[in-house]
C-alpha cells in the first residue's frame, strides 16, 4: 500500500500548515517503504482561497514533486478526523506505481475524476467528483503543480483501478406521480392536483404540520421512467425544493417539463446513515484490497446534518478502519450517468482505489 494522508488545522491560513501536512503524509508514506511521493492530492479550506499559489509551491517543494493537484473545499476530512470552520489542509500522498495524470474522460472502464465550481463543470464524458461554490472569494484549483484558470480539474489516478458508490440518503414518500403542469422552475400541478397539496398528502403528519415546511429535507426525484429504478441507474434527476408559494405551487431548483415522473423523497439522519453503511458494505465486497479512498460529501451532510457528529465519517471508519482516506465537503457531487455526468446534492460519493495485482478483499 503506497498511499498516506495527513490532516492539519490551525488558527491562520499559512503555508506552514501545508508544509506540516505534506511532511506528515510523507513520513507515513516512508514508513510503508516508499522512497518518495510520485503525486500529491492537496485540498484546502476556503481560508486559503487567496493563497493557492503559495500553498501549491510549498507542497511541491516539501515533497520534491511537481504532480500536485487539488482545490478548495468547504471542509476536509481524512481517516484521522474532520475539520470545518477553521483553516485546514488535507493531503493524500501517493507513491509509485500510483500517480496522477490529466484525464479527458473514462479510461479502463472507470470515470475520470473532476472537481470545480458549478460555473466550470467538465465537458461531455463520464466523470465523478465534487463541486464547490464559494461566494466569498475566487475558487482556485491546481493541477500539475500550477494554478488552473478557471478549471475544472480533470484527473486520472494511474496505476490503480477504482470502484465507487453513491449514497443519496433518500427515503421515498409514497408512490410516483406525473408532472401535469409547470412553468420554468415552478411546479404547478402533479397528477392534476395543486403541487403543494400533492406534497402535503405524502408528508408524515408531524412534518405536515410544521410552519414553515421543512423543505430543506425534501427532494423531488424526477425521471422519464419509474423514479426508483431510474435512481439506481443514475438516470434520475434529484431536485431540491426551494419555496412553497401562495398559489399552491412549488419552486424547485431546476427547470421542469410536463410528463416527467416524480416521487417525493425526504432525508432523515437515521435512514441516511443506514443507507451509507449498506452501500459501503456492498462496495467492500466489490473491491480487491483498497489502497486508498476519495470521498466527496455534501456540506448538507456531515456534522451539520447529524447534530454535530459526522455519522457518515464514522460509517467510513467502521467499514474501512485502516484505509487512507481523503474527503472533501462541497456543495455538490458529480456522478457518471448514461448521458455523461450529472450533478447531485446531499450525497456521499465514495471511490476506492487499488492496484490491479491485489485480489484479497479487505473487510
């Protein structure tokens, strides 16, 4: 296993934190018998948004490595812990045979890895990764040891094979229905009934009586076929609800069209945690001895979702207790789909990587 991580936080966004994190990762890599790092994945919190160039230069010098790639995330985590709301640096150091190279799409049957802002998503092709939107400062990205303008990041982890799983944390509320009237982002009628009335009938009584309605927990699952099956095939569109309007319509976060099938879904902590544990257990049966993991989690999950404790992180630790893991909290996740890639939210995307010669499953 030639992969190691480090997570360092402090009071100030200073390149010294980068130097400390890289050297910690290198020390762990050396303990595995690796002479040097072949590549670094480097992620920083938004406190470093104006210091990206200095951070990348520091990391490259500390590791004597030009293959440095990464960007800014709302928060960071490794197998050692998670950090939100303070300056932090997370590093994944890789040694040969693993490395990083520019990707233009899927290779060897596995999607390319991408990361960027919602305004600069990867072009056509099969991609998985993360998205982060920061309104306070520009979003720097880096690849090949230099800043990208404007992005996004396109990567392939050479020397490895990968498997991935996505946990959306959704529980369906009843059966599907059909969008019968809409205009732009406004959903007016579902099965010929006012959209808000159709939603209220599906909500549990305790949620139905809340004022305001807990729209932040709800999602419209839209597809051109039965939504549950379409979601399993990554063919469904997951659209957050924004507002309930006085005319009994609902405003969603994406444009709509009549005729699509719809099912309402809710996110609740216990169900979301159990779904992730089930997905990870299934993933562990697919993967031959993973060497490291990349995880892209929504900022709407993690400690903010679970009341101060990241139950998703605990699930990852429980399933893969000794696995080097680099995780990024963001505002969206990129998933492969039949049409190339789709942007989802409130999802935990876990990708495991191993050397093709390893065959024994790690459980």
